[in-house]
C-alpha cells in the first residue's frame, strides 16, 4: 500500500464517528446508494451465503413508519438522508445453488468444486439448530455493517449504528416475514451537520494476550 493510499484509508477508519444530526438538504441518490451497498456486500460471509438483507428507508412515508419504532433515535431518522434497516435471513441456505451456479457460469469456480460445496452446505443446514444459524448470520451481518460504514465514509458520508429500536415489530412494519428475517441494526447515513465526539479506546496491551 503506497503512503497516500494508506493515509486515505487511515482517515476513513480513524475519522469515523457516530453522527446523530445530518444536513437535511443532502440526499443520497438511489444510484449512489446502490453503489454503496454493492461495495459493502463484498464483505465476507460464512460459506459465501450472504445472509444480509437491506431495507433503505429514505422516503417521508418510510421515515414516518420508522419513527415510532426508533423513538430514542428520532434525530437520526428525521435528519439523515436514509436509514438502512439491516436484517439477517435465516433461510439464506435456500440460495446456495443460485450462488454457486453463478460462480461456475462466470468462470470463478470449477463445476466439481461447486458440487462438493453445495453438497457440504446442504449437509450442514439439513438439521442445523436455529440458534447455530442465528450465531452465523449475526456474525456475517456485523461484518457487512462495518464495511458499509467505512464505504459510506469513502463516499463522503457519515453513519450511526443504532441498536435501540423496536426489533419485535420492525420486520412486519416494512413488509418482511418476522420469522424469517432477524433484525440486526439500523444505520443512519447522510452528510454530517455536526462533528461527532471522539471516543476512548483501550490500548492494545490492555485487550491483547500474546502467546
């Protein structure tokens, strides 16, 4: 990594703040939001099953639906360009063949590797307990969420990860099957209208053991 690229990357990582008030005059177009999500979803996932699902809430009607579900985070909902509701799909294994067939069609994987992988994945999920699946899809969704926040900064926007909202009702409020789609977090996104506060981090020697 050259010095300029490294500096840019470190500014993205170390300059990230959780922003709660945004410039209401700045709107992210559907085209740019699509690009942001495409770049975010290059994040890794277990067996490449990509369990993440997004609902981009950027209309007045959508935000009106969201507000009573995220009442402790009203400023983010009202001022951001959008709030992205991130869900994890318990049934992501249903897409196994589609994912691996596409990889073969694009010359990214030999057919025999595809066959082995598909058979293995079917075996894993045939009788997998729901709690095991939940652990996996929550981990994967955390990876895509963090990547989304960094990608947003690379596009000149800021974000705020939100865990305080009505998880019991948000799926149904936006037309999703709540038994299938597990709410992970909300992410507000837009152009910051105020600077976020820096926050304390433990030094590495406090949180790391070397063996």
